[in-house]
C-alpha cells in the first residue's frame, strides 16, 4: 500500500507519517504554498520514513474567503489535477490530509479519486459542511443542548451596533472558516471592533461576533467516530497549565483521566452532525458557571495528536481502517494520571524545534525537583559553520 500525506507544513502530518509508516510500503508527501522557507523547513519533508516529496499548488485561498460549494474552484481543480498526477506516478492507494482546507477539497473529490482506486481519509462532503463553517457548527450544538457562547453572524455595520447592544464587552470577532485562530481578535473598543470587521470582511464576508468567555482553562475532546456516528475512542486530558502569551493558550501540561465531563452532550452532538473520522471538539470552561462552552470542531487530526500516541492510541491507523470500510478495532484503555508536558522551546515558531520538542511522561505520585545547572561558556560560531551544522542536523533528522 502506498500512502500520500498532504499539508506537511503542519506538525500533525509528521505524527501521521510515524504512525502509519509500519503499515504501508511507501510514504509520499506534498508541500504547498509560496513560502520557500516554510516548504523547506517542513518537518515531514526530512523524515526518514518518507520516500518521495512533491510540490503542489495551494488550495486554501477560496476556503479562507468562506466559499464552500460542491464544485471545485479553478484553484482547487489545479490542486486536484496535480494530486492525480502524483498519484498516478507513485501508484498511490490512500491519501491522508489533516488541514481543514484540504479536508474540504478532498471531501468534494472522494468519488473522483475512488474511480482511480484511491481511498481518501475524509468524511463525506455533506456531513463536513456544518463543521467547516463555525456558525453552522454552533447552531447544531445549540439545537442539541450543548452550551455555546452568544454568537451573531454580522453582515454589515448596522449588525455590529445591534450586536454590541446585546453582548457586553469584550467581544470576539473571527471568520466563519479558518484554522489556527487566523483572523481572530478580542477587543473592548467598539471602534476597534468595527475596524476589525472592516478588515476581516475584505477576506471573508459575514464574520462571527461572540461574547468573550472568561475562563481559566480549556477542555478538548479528541474523538474517533465510526460510520454509524458512534464514538469508538474519546480522549480528553485535563489541562494543568496553559501557555501564556497566545490567543488560544494551548496546554503546557495536561494529565490523562477517565473522568470526562459532558460525554452525553458530546455523543448527541456527534450523532446530530452525522460525521465520521477523527475530530477535535474545543471547549472553554466558563469561570462564571463552570460549564463547558463549545468554540469549534476540527474535522481532522491536530497538533495535539502526540497526546494520544503517547498514551497508546493510534488514531491515524483507526481512521485509515474506517476510510477503507474496516473495523477500527477497540482502542487501548488510556492509563490514568499520566502527565504530558508540552513546554515551548526558545523560538518555538521554528518547525525544527517543534519537531524536536521534549515529550515526557511523568508519574504524578513522585516529586520532581528542578536542579540548576551551570551554563557552558558561549562559543562564537561563524555563519558558514552554523550553516553546515544545520544541514547536518537536517540529514540526521
């Protein structure tokens, strides 16, 4: 079996490579975008498990404008044609995307690729539409009784005034279709909110304005759902500490637990959506009433995939079985009380440091004491030497 993994600029793509490499004969990856440094610095590109690398055109521009439709746009068609060319050359059997825009494009072209004998690890287009548009996701959640923040779709400046009157500051404004918190802004100034709306509307019409949820922590639900919309794996670590200084405040330390709240509401929401595959429900714990409030659902594997792999759950393999119409099997029981640390490295925006992050499993019954170590003397390194060292590290990786 030959596997094609896309969006290798994303951290989770590297984890998918590592999880599925033992199950396939060849791994082929694609790199997209116009940023040469980003393509060159892709984590998965340098993996020893990858046999071939190809460049593909970007397919996310139309999705980022909020355009969701059954037919391919010209940019999406160019992307799919390039994928078909690579698949024919490499005899690809399975395609595994893990970025929202590519999941969307592949869902529209599942039948087209299936006619070539290619399985795509994505849900059906009709079931994905309510998830790819955050306004539709929140409406479905509200219908099944899952708590959500007060949310309004804003079409013009008049709607902004009405929304400001209904919701007290601060306000959150964000696009309906986005990933990685791109375009999200929090403000208490009505004029600043209007300026953010004006700027965001240039890229995507009808953004969302929400009430700000005061919170001290978040709770994510990492799910694997079968084709009958039944959850076969649910992992939801408790956040012990968040990383400050970022909009989405990712967890810096989490602990595995079997005590998962809101499971009935999560199952009801998944059944109502009628979607299958791997997904992440993102919620915030409202400090005012202690209830979970749904922010969004990502119909893909995310950067926190390593939580589950460290706990023994191979979600990419389960998703592959589901896509091929096979039984995903029963996932292992997640051990209780395993602490997972995700500390930011200096300059953590670097993909190299993300790929080399320290992953530690700690026993919560033990006491860990930090020991101060004496720093070695600094050594000046020439630019040429630094470049050769970097190349050497890449080859080793």
